[in-house]
């Protein structure tokens, strides 16, 4: 029973973290959309955010810079538990 309670607690924490990540993404999304791009949250594993860049961002040579210097930096600033952001 103790193992089930621990797993439920971890799942709840992960859901809360995912919700916080979604809120930050919603704040950042308009900046990408102004240039014809967008992003979607694919998943969250062990405090690593997995994002998919879409639209103009998908083929842009600056997308890795946007991902690390923009999106990842902001997520880490707002949610210190985030380790990194990776594109999938």
C-alpha cells in the first residue's frame, strides 16, 4: 500500500509541474506565433521538458537557439525544478 501511495504522490506532483510548464508555454507562444511558428508540449520526464516546435520554427536554423536561450531559460527561471528542454 505504501508503494501505491508514493506512486500516486509522484503522479500528482508531475501533473502539477506539467500544468505549470503549460502556463509558461502559453505566455511564450505569442512570440513564436508572430514569426509563424508554434510549440507543443509533448511530455515531461524526470523534470526534462519535451517540446515540438512547429510551423516556421520546425525548419528554422535558429530554432535550437530559441529553444535553449529563450524557452528553456524562461522555464528554468519560473520553474527551477526543470533540468532542461529538448526538442522532439
